């Protein structure tokens, strides 16, 4: 995109931001806010997870790849830069798609970003060799419809990679209610077996899985992170009242998620579309750190 077009897009974005009121900000879900502040919304585990996926599946520049729930584009952009493939990435949030396109342009990444619904994917059967969906499936009301769509667009021998989040300890009722309010989704309370079970009965072979837990980071780091994000140039277009509300709401969300993350884990699960499904492993093993 030319510099002139970039400037026009930025001007249009600033004009749109300037119309937001404090009430508009307060009514936004966290998913709306990350598009507004241009936060990097990552696949669980960030770039380390993306590298593990790319390595384990031996992705190449020719891999036909779909990301469902791309948020602000981090995963798709990193995969393009890492292996040279041109991912297709969808999200249901227009602000997130706009920000994804802007970020891709900044680093000359080649990604096809589209506004689309995961339960009604606008692609032909067997169109992709890999579908990546992170934790987004947990936020979709009709999960069975989404899972059926993931499977439909997978080619024979293709892989579905998900990273469902789950609780490693029992959360309080108040914490769950606050998280549900923040993301505006009535998320269920899931533990590891619950989270993985959703993917175990859709007719795909469970090929591999990797388990992780989140670290307990100091609250001071959250304050510093928010201060940096909220000082971004494009947010200066907000009115004083709207900016004050944004500062308050965004920090509250991030401190809430810090509290929530301390009792969360996730599993990167690899599933393969194949008619040949082996018997389950009897004598299993796990990697040992030395």
C-alpha cells in the first residue's frame, strides 16, 4: 500500500476514534478494546508456541493455512515471516481485522485477513492443510458448528491445532463473573480434561499435545505494560473523558486477567484428519528436563 493510502487510512482511523465517548469505551468488551489500543493479542505461549507448531508440522511456504480468530494478527504475521506461507486469517471483529491489516503492512507480511464467522466459514471443502484456532473456540456459542467447519475445510491428512485454556485450580465465583463480563461471553469453567474433550469426538486423530501453565507476573509489570500501550499516538485523538475511561477500563481488565492467568494452563493439541486412526498408546512417555 502506498504512503498516501497509509495516511488516508490513519486519518480515517483517527477520525473514527475521535467520535468515541466515555460511554462507548465503557461498553466495549476486551476484544473490542484490543483492536482500539492495538494490543498484540497472541496465541497462548506467543512466538515460542508458533515456532513449535511450525517445526512439528514442518510448515513451508506452500502450506495452505487458515487461522480462525486472528485478533490483531500476531500469529498469521509471524507464520508468514517464519516459513514464508501466505496464511488466510479470519476474525468476527472488524476493529481487529483493521489492526491486523495495518500491522501486516508495517512489516510487509503477506496475509489474507478477512471478516468472517467461524461457524460459517466462506471456504470450499478441504481448502486448507492446517487450521489454527488458539483458544477462540471456547468463546464461540455454537462450538459444535465451529468444530464441524474446521474439519470440513481441512484437506485429507491436514491438521487442526488448538490451544484451549483451562483452570488448574478452582476459580472463585466472583473471578469467573468478572472475566465473563470483561469478554462478554458466558465462558464455562473448564479443567484440562473438559477443555480437551471438546476436540476428542469430532472424528480427528489426536496426534500430539503439549501442556503449559502461565507464570505469576508482578502487578507492577501490568501497570508498566498498560502505560506503554495507552500512550500510543493514535489514542491522542480521543477526547479527555474517553481517554480517562479507556485508561481506567483497560488497566482494570489487564489486572483482572493477571489474576485469572495465575490459575490457568493450556494445551497445544494437534489433531489430524485421517481415515486411519491407530489404537491409543498403551506405554506412554513424556519429555524429561535435565
